């Protein structure tokens, strides 16, 4: 299979970009939307399946306590009102900050994982899926140490709860794709994007093998609503997408590095571009447009409408399970918030009802702040929330 990949930036291009960044140093932007209250605009009752999206919940913080507490309450309500409906809670990576699982720090690191697993207690049928993020891969450590951290976390998860209650996908430090059926016509496909950015030499094959397998997975589920789940998003208005101030998260050199795409963790990097090109190629080759690509990585909540046959219908960023970071509008943004929270998708025939839960600036209570209906082939679905106009 032939696939176009991005070419590395020339030294002169990087110098020009760095120079331009040094001349204009802006601040990270935080967009503000009004809360959308009331019932969802198009109910999907009876609910056929439910998917919760919780990302970057690996740090102990008051925000995480509020998010996981509300998640427990909502699972209790779902168990009461929709008994028997399949439920999956997807933890979208960075499950253990800051450098992943370490046997030498077992008690400290395992506690982060246990807090997230504990949120499922009210629902005896809910299944949790943990996928790895870059911090779970030991935050840039060499491959041997990073693979060890991922495998330790997978083993710990098995010790905490049985396979019927939680799983680590993709498993054994491989990129996937790892599929899971949710309901009668909903297919979840889990991808380890950190593996694809690192490209470690393992028995898991090559990136080309992964993209071929992803193409085949999409072809086999052409009649289903498909959700691609990963840690790294395809689109974002957060810091990893370039929305960063001069001294956000460190010295000025960090700002320059993000703008120049030096780190593979940022969308501007060559390897990240190759990752996105590979996923898009698989979508085009398969002829199957996923309903959504869900991810964390940036510590915010974002609903982004995507266009073109090479993209999923929507990008959902739910990465504020324990941290927050600035977020701005990008092309297609329908809602965005720099606030602790999570998302829920309730599936009905050919569509899904999205609810975003979050704290507000003046209220630590997690509550519904946005909802809409997602339909992959309907560009009018999910209207943008009204912006807050500062006076």
C-alpha cells in the first residue's frame, strides 16, 4: 500500500518559524461558550448503548475527585433508568502521571489507577477500557523502560479487577487496532497512538502493518457506527495544537518548540503528521467514515465537526479528567471549555446523543454544559453553542 508521508522541515524553514515566533509572542486563548441547558435536542430513547469518555485522569486533584464522583453518580442513574444497556467507560490515556507505572513506586502509582477503577463500583455491568497515553509510556523515556511501564499498568489493572470489568487496550504494548462491540451496531476501535509516534522495534509489526489492519477493521464494520479511540487527537484547539502562551508550562523555549513542531507530542511535528495521514488513508481506502475520533492529550473539552471523506464526522477531545489547559476555537468547533469534566455518548439507530459534563468558573459542581446529536453524514447535526460576549 502506498501512502504519502510528510517530509521533515528544512533547517531554513525551522529557523524562519522560530524567528517569527520570537517576534510575535501571544498568549494562549480561552474561548467561552454559553451553557446549553434543557433536554437533548433529539432523544434516542430507548438508549441502545452508552460510552463515557474520561481522559488524562492520572493525577490526584480536586478536579479529578469531582469528575470521578459525578461519573459514579451518573453510572448509578444509568443503572437505575437503563438497566441492561451495555456501558463502556473509556479512560483515554495518561492514566498514571507523571512517568507511568513504576514497581519501585507501586503504592503511589497504583492509587491513581485504583481511583479511576473505583468509579465503576455503582454499575455491576459497566466495563472500563484503559488505553495508554504518552505519560503512561514513561513520558519520553527510552523504549525498554517505556514498554515496561505500559505492561506494568496492564498487569496492575488485572490485579485490581477482573477482565469482565476492565481491560487494557491495545494490549502488550502493541498499537492495535483493538476492536470491541458495544451494543447491536456500535464498534469501538482502540488505537495506541503513542506507539505510532515512537515506532519502537517490537514484535507488534510496523506502522504500515497497523494502518493496513485499521483499513481492514473499518471495511469489516462498514454497517456499524464506528468510534476510533486514542490518546492523541486528530484536531485540537489546545496547546498541542499550537494554542500556547510564551511561558505556559515552562520557559520560552518550550513555546518555540511547540510552534516549530519539534516534539512528537504536538500536531505540528512530522511524526504526528504521518500518524494523521495514515489514519486518513485508512478511512479513505476502507470507504468507511467513522462517526467520531475520541481522544484526550489536551486538558480540555472540545466538540469539533470535521469535514471531508478522509476524516471522521467528529473529533471529541475529553482530556480534563484531572488537569485543565487553555483552549481556543478551530475550524468546526461546536463547543469547547477549559474545565474539569468528561463526556457521555448515548447511542440510538444511526446517531448518538452527546452530553458534556463540566465544572464552571464559579461552581465546582460538575453538571451538563452542552449537548447535541451526532450524525456522521449530516453536516447540520450538532450546532455550535452561543459564545459568551465579554463586555
